[in-house]
């Protein structure tokens, strides 16, 4: 268990650290839409605060920790002057985006009454059913190579030629669209309201189908990452997942007290 955590959990944690910025931006858009639909000023303020914090992290901490990869991308692996330019550009982007967010915040500062939208109007059931079908297809896609390996002794070439990651990305897009449509609908039921909405009192709704798809998709991804290495044609020499040496990134640099932004990077 400790070895599995070393090979999978630690790289995942480091990858999630750098993905936290874009994910926070995406999450803040959903928070903003809910704040608009439900006329809640607190949610709108929180969404813009989250956007600013995500931009602050990406334009400062992420650039600093990824300095070697950023510099080597432009064939400037040991050019500290180039890195200073990149950091300066990141600060300029942060200032410009902050001004843009401030203008957007003034536009959404006052709540507006939103027209009521039903799940049928946004075709929510279509996106919910499509998501659960794609998740089931992904489960079959990942299970079929195992069945082939245990029965005929090899993985069918079709499953190796068409990677499962493509289907997983499609599922992510469909789920995002589905939850974006979900935010258009009001699901809170009040007993004093005489006009009962069918989607608010049904035992099972499209919203439940979406959340079941998310749970199944998360469990499938957890198993697929390990099984992808086991079933890879390049194993045991090399896994087929994207190789990124996270160990070269020193998180201790975050706690360097003296001028951490423009210090000379250590030689490889």
C-alpha cells in the first residue's frame, strides 16, 4: 500500500497542486452562476475572490516552481534573465486580470431577478442520460482489455489504438455542460409554495443521475490510472501515461525568505 501511494498518490498530489488554479477558476464560474440565479450577493463576492486567488497562485507560485520547465520550453534553461522576464510578465498579467475582474464585479454587484427555467427547457435529462451512458461505456472500455488478457492472453489492439483518455475527456466535457445546465434550474422546494414543480418533488431526477455519473466516473478513473500501466504494451519498461518528473520540483522553495522570485535556479 505504501509503494502504491508513493508511485501514484504523491505524483497525483503534486499534479493537483498545479491544477488547483485552473480548477478554482472553473469552480468560481459555477459559484458565480448560482449567485446570479439565486440572487445571493455572498456567492457572487466569493466567486470573484476565488478567481483572484487562483490567478495570484498561477501568476506567482506556479511560475516560480515551474521555472525550469518554463525556461527549457523556450530553450533558456539556464538564462536567469529570461526567467525574470517571465516573472515580470506574470505580474503584468495578474494586474491586468485583476482590473478586469474588478470591472466584472461591479457589473454583477447588484442582483437581478432571473427568469425561471425548468429542466425541460435546458434539456437537462439529455445531458444527464448522455453522461451516465458514456461512463458505462468507459467502464466497459477499461474492463474489456482485462477480459481479453485473461481469456486469450493479450490485449486487443483496438483498445490500445484508441486510448481511453479520449473518452474520459469527452465525459468531463459532458459533465461540465450538464452541471452548467443544472445551475439554471431552481431545485429548492418550499412547502408554502402552492405551485409545485414536478422536478422538485420527484423521487429521482436528472440531477441525481448527474451526481451518480460523477461518483462512478471518479471510481473508474481511480482504477484506470493503475490499470493503464498494467495493460500498457510498453510495460514494464515504461508506462503509457504522461511522464512528468515531479521530483525535480522543490516545494521547499516556497519558504525561502530572501528574494525567492529572482534567485538563481539550481543546476540540474
